[in-house]
C-alpha cells in the first residue's frame, strides 16, 4: 500500500506561508501528501529545512518508506571510512525526516517509529566502533590485533544499549545511553591494560564521530555515564570487572537499567554472555518487593531534583518526568517486572508496552489497567515526539506560552480546548493508577511508641528491607527495637543517628542471625549506635560496607593487635588465593577497609589510646605495602621480565616512616632500585632499567590509588624523592647515594631521620638503612642546621596556614614544627632513631625543659589530630559534630568543655613554639617566631 493511501492524519500549518514552500518542492505529490508536508513545514522549521535539503531523496522515499528506511541503514553499514562522518549525518537527516512524516501521518505505529530511530542508532554505533577499532589496530595499539582481524566483533569490544535504546524505544530527539565493555579473555593478562587503553581511545573517537555537532548536524548525543561507578572508572571496562562490581555493589536503579539492556554494537556474542552472567543480579529468585520502595524513592528524588512536585498544570508540565508522565508508566512496569521476573522469565521484556502486556497476561496487573496505561503511553510518547520535532530539541516540557501551545496543538492536528482537557485527564489518570502502587494510602510500617519523636517516614520503610522479610527476623527485631530506639534517642543528634542506622539496616542481606546476636549481645547494639551517633566517617563507611560487621562478629575483632608482620602474611595469603590481578587488588582493598574500620572502632570505644592507634594505622599501611609490592612486581614481570639486578625497595618517609598515621593519612614514598649494571630486563618486552623501574613504580601507585570497585587503598605522595616532581619516580641506588652526599638540602636529610624500607629485597633494604645511618651520622654545622630549620619553619607558616580553629598539625608550636624540631635534634646528634620521643631526647639540641614542653605538646596535638580525623574528614568544628562526638574528644584529651580545649590548645602551642625558638636561638639562629 502506498504512503498516501496509509495516511490517517496530518498537522495543521501554524505558519501557513511555509506551506507554499513545500508545495513548490513537491508539486507531483498527491494532495493528501502535500497536506502532510505543508502542515509539517508550517509547524517545524527544522523539518522544513530537512525537506529542502533531502527533497530528491524524499520523493523516492515516499513511494516505499520501509525500503527507503532499510536503504538508509544499509548505507550506514557500508559507509567508507573516508567520509564516514558526513555519511552518518546524511543518514540521520533522512531517517529523521522519514520517521517524522510517517509518525505525523499515522503511517507507522509508535513501535515502528521508535524502532526505526533505534535501528539507526544501532547501525551508527556499530559502524563508528568498527571504524575506530580498525584505526587503533592499524596503529598497532591493540595487542595481537591487526586491521584485517577486526570484523563485526571489534576485537572483543561491545556496546550495551541501555534505557530506551535498549528497549527499541528511542524518542525523536533522544540521546543514547551506552555502556562499553570488552571481553578480557581474548587477551593475555599482561596485555589487558594495553587493550583497555586502546579500546578507550576507540570509544572516544567513535562517540565524537557520532555526537559532534558539525555544519552537517550530529547523529546522536551519547551518554556513557551508566557504567559502574562512572565518576572514577574509564569509559571502557573489562567485562569481568563490571560483573564483579554489580555482584558486590549493584543498586536497584542499576538492576532496573539492565531490564532493558542489550548488546547493540561490536562483539554481540560477548555482550550476550555478559548479560547472561548478570541474570542473577537483575532477576532475583525471591519476590523482590523492596524494589517498590526503591523505585518510589527514585521517583521522589527525580521530582525533587527537577522541581516537578505539586499539582498538575499544563503550562510547562514535563511530559516525561512530571506527575502522570511517561516515566510513571515505565517505573510502574519495570518495578513489577523486577518484583516477579526472577521467578517468571516470561516477564523479562525490554519494551514498556511488551512488559505491560506480559504483566497483564500473568495476572500481575488487571487487564483494564494494562489497556488504560497502554493507551496513555502511546499518546504521551507521540506528544513527546511532536515537542521534539518542532526544533529537534531534547525537551519534554509543554510550552509555557499561548503561542507555543497553539503551535503544538496545530502540530497534533487537534483543537486546543478538547486537546487540553484530554491531556489533563491523561496525566491525572496515569498518576492515580501508578501512585497508589508506589505509595498506597492504606500502607503502614511497624512502629511502636518507641519511635515517637523520630521521622516515621524512615522507620515505616524498614519492613520492606531484605533483613526484615522473614517472620522470624521481624519477631527478633521487634524485641530488640525498643532498646535500639532508646539508644538512638540518646544520641546527640538522634535524627542523624537514625538516618545512619537506616542506611546500615537497608544494606543487610539478611537479619535473623544479626538480630539474634543483637538480642544476645547488647553491647553490639551500643557499638552500632555509638558509630552512628559519633563518627560520621565510620558511619558512612558502615553504611556503604555493612559487610564489614562480619569482622566484628568473627570473634577476633576485639583481640590483641597482631602487628605488621602478621598482617602482611595474612594479606599475602589472601591475595595469593585470587588468580586475577584486579581481584587481588580488590581483595586488598576489602581487607584493608576491615582492619581500618577495626582500628577506628577500637579508638572510638577507648580500647586503644591515640598513640596506639597511630602505630596500628602505620602497621596496616606497612603490611599493605609489604604484601602489595611483590604482587605488583609479579604482574609487571609477566610482560617485562623480573626486576634487573637486585630489584627495588619501597622507602617510607614522613609519618609512615616514623610509624604513626591517623585515619586519613596519605603515604610518603620513594622507590630505590639497583640494576647492578644490567642494560635491560629479560622478558617478552624488555625495558632499560630506568624505564623498567619508573613504570613499575607507576604500577605501584596505580595499585594503591586507583578507584576500583572497592575504592582506593591509600593516597600516595612521591614528591619527597630526589629532584621532587621533576625527577624520575624511581631513583637508582647510585644516584640516590650521590644526591644525598653531594646535592641534598637540609630538609632532605631531615626527612631521612624518619625513613625506613617497608617493602623489597632484604639485602638492598639493609644497604639503604646502612647508608641512611651514615648520612645522619655525618658531621654538620649546628648553626647552619638551625638557620635552615628557622627558614623552613618560616616558609611553612607562610605557605600552609592552619585549617580551622583546631588544626593540630599546622601553625606555631603544632605537630609539624614539633616533628621538625625532633628531626633536627636527631640530625644534630647523629641519632638514627625514628620515633619522635627518642629524637627529642637526642643530644643537647634541646634542654630538658624544652623537651618536656615539646613532648607534652606532641601528645596533646597528636591526640587531637587522631580523634579529629576519626570523627570527620572536615576540619574540626565542635558545633557541627554534636555532643556524642565531643564526648570522644574529651575522653581522648582528658579534659572537658570547649573552654578547657581552647586553653590547652593555646597553652601547648605557645610553650612548644617558645621551646623551639629558644633552641634555635641557642644554636645561633634566632627566629622572629
């Protein structure tokens, strides 16, 4: 049947003068087609421009629209690399024009309209990705792949279409949501990093080709932010890493996103295998009614963020996100699919209308509701398309002006009064049908008198949490609940404590065992409440990682501290049990977080003093480096061979070298290597020693700082190496010795007083330590040392003022200056000891009175810094942290009240500054302070 014979409707021209332009362009067309073209041009200058540009092609397309659409898609698939961008943009113009006319004329139903737009997106992504991967292979930037090896599988790279694209539901001016992954099994373990880098470049090039708005327009706007932890991960990930992320951290909204996901470009088979592996994550075996609350919360957050609350008013109303809009129907459908789809695969439909139909067929949604929502969905999607066709704008908002409404009504071929009444009724009926599902008026959560005074919207959702699904869990929890709520009510900020506890409870996969332990062991309840009421940092950790409590319940949580050596052995065994390198790094991150949490809890509960806590954090960091360095070296050696010569050691400086860290300390490190004259490493890809150890050091930094699925291990700083930022990240043993003997500044010798090797070959480590002692023991001019120290103190005061009122580190007489005084005393006396107390006692640089003043100030300021960093990552503010946290401060400092804190803070600072001034003056370098 011809295009003209299938027409059922046409727009009315809002700008009639444009109709004449289309009549002149297409005089041969039948009257009904000219009416469609004239009405379209009279409402959309954008579509008129497409008609003028593609007039010759359109004449043939109107004779056979489906064949013309297929021809456009074939042209995309066969487009040559030279001129690919213009070819894709021409295809977009033609598809946009054909789809618009077929939609406006009623020739194609909604599914064919959205399906045609999606087919173009699929074809464009497939062609652009293939071209970009071929380019990378041609440049030899994909290991083991030549250009002739790149076929439709793109070397294992694949793109997942998410959202509307995944469901073949793209709207007229839609962006496309993609997740790009690659099949890492196609590469050797040593090549996967290089392969990922090549694929990242390819995806960037492909997305630029598709989304860049040139003089010929754009193809599709692209969005890659639906990938795991998008803020910190690359735009292309290994499929296995993504799978592990979803297994460990996947959230309800990500499960909902994968309801519509499909492989659309690249290695479709690999994409299918990945989606199959995610089936247990997306489709839970049990009836997942908790998804209702999650979806409802998501709806409320969207409304709040977009300012879409309040009554339905047509002017400016958001057809997609507003009340009664398209998203309401999509959420309604997807949430019901997630609830029951784990048990019934027939409910796992990507499309919204197909999902509604399946839910109706299975009795999950009444037939009349399916019929009503289906009709509203079709009408609202068509309205959405007309809004976007006017100017090819990604908008969903109804006009706010009369002129805008008149144009839209004309584009819809309707009369305004009838159209507005019908539209308002649609929004209201959709809202009524969906809202009661998410927030039924008769719903209530278990709540007793113990909840009085709390926000009941929080406690009301507890019955929907996984931990409270079983009858047994609820029975035990209800017995524990009064004591729990009483303890929460006693917190300095009860509502904050409740919110933190709520996050913890929501993350529990099951509750019977834990609640039984609460009932049998009330101190565990106290611990949870203590954390929620006092330490924002620990509470945040617990809310993100409730599994950390497994360590608390294991029995050894409150045992004696094992020490750095035992910890290093434990982590080494744990990492050895993982075959994949990335899994080793994630295992190290999980392990470190559990021990880090343990130290924090012991500090919070006064089971360890601030000094003991400082040593434990340092032990943990040392153990992490000791176990990590061999794993990093082994992974690096697979490609480049074992370290030449004697290898390399990791030298810790600063606080780690001195064996005292706080909860948020970073690590000051230097890598020193001894290649013993080797010209290159012995491996598949040999490297000269300087390059080898520089890259190995970078690999260590990446292993420490990369934000993987389990987060980071530590922040690391290597600026204390010879030549600072300008020099190589790894220093040769010969260069290190030469520099320290002939070029090093006084501050670099001061830094050596706290240096110690924490990882690497014992023989080289022993040599480094011997040399360190030699440098420290060397003769030096005390007056010159004092003058240098005085200058350093002045520069530090000028460059680094205190952060906040209670900064324990920066400022006159604070920790940084006390530590410098200790280092100077050790250097002056030639003492190799690293501990501050021993350093302050060294030689006669300080008098007994000065030592006593500095030691007392050091104990006070260290306790203040340690507890401040435990309680919050921000500068200490007594008014902000609450009374519960203040109690921890008074406990650690042995005083009570802000006035007492202020007096001690000022007193110790003044005494320490005066002691340092006196020592410097006596040494021949009086300072101005």
